[in-house]
């Protein structure tokens, strides 16, 4: 693969990621135009919006844009996941991630996971706690071959979050890296370039 083709391909990946985000925002706006946004007890409405976004764009399209793979590196965009995450879709996204890791491990001795946590909230952690713990605990061999676990756009409560998962993280704790919030967007762009 020539160098110019590689840069063209990677710049297309970054553009596609922004295109899907615009599509998602358009579908969310459409949903809230016909379903007035609630100020209290929003969780049910958020799930309904997630189902609407999924039905309009397609689950596989959303999952494909949640995870980007470059050699032995997986980029996971929480900002996209949160727009379609529900009990029914999380299992498919989880299985997709596991399949990616298995494919990478067939080619490389190690792998990396980079996660964009932009807009992550404490209530989201509560919703996804079980799947986060299950992912870590049910795949101990993955933690052995994980080279690093990089977080971008970390929320202010991130240190508390790491302490909350300390037992489950075990050996992963030493592989965790953080990118300063003000450097995160540029670092993500470079990662996907």
C-alpha cells in the first residue's frame, strides 16, 4: 500500500466517523421533534431515542462506526455507542469488540484499546457497569496481551471510576494511560490518521 493511499484511506475513516455523528444527530433531532424532550425521568425516553436511531441508521452501521481498527489498535468511540446503546444492542457491540480482539490476536502478539469517553456520565457507568465488569472478568487472557488501555476526554470523576473498578482491572491498571482533555481531540485525529 502506498503512503499517499494510506493517508487518503485514514482521512476517509476520520471523515466517515464525523459523517455518522452528523447522521445520528439528525435522527436524534427528528426523534425529539416528534417526542418532546423530557426534563425529568429521561432514561425511558433515551432508550426510545436509541431504538429510533438504530432503526433509522442500522445497528451494524452504528457498530462499525463505534469501533475503528488500525493494525493492532482498536479505537472505541463512546460518543457513538451512547446514541444507540440499550440492552438489546450492547450485546451485539460487545460481541463485535470481542471478535475484533480475536482477529487482531491472530496477527499480533499484543493489542491496544483507545477509548473516547467524551460525554460519559456517572449514570452511564451505572447503566453499563455489568457489561464493563463482564468484559474484564470473562476475558483474562485479553488482559495479558493488552499492551495499553488509553483514555481520551476523561471526565472529572475518572479517578473515582478507576478506583471503583480496581479489583476487576487487576493487571490492566498498570497499562492505563490518559490523554489530557485539551489534547484529546487532536490525539484522536492523529490516531485515526
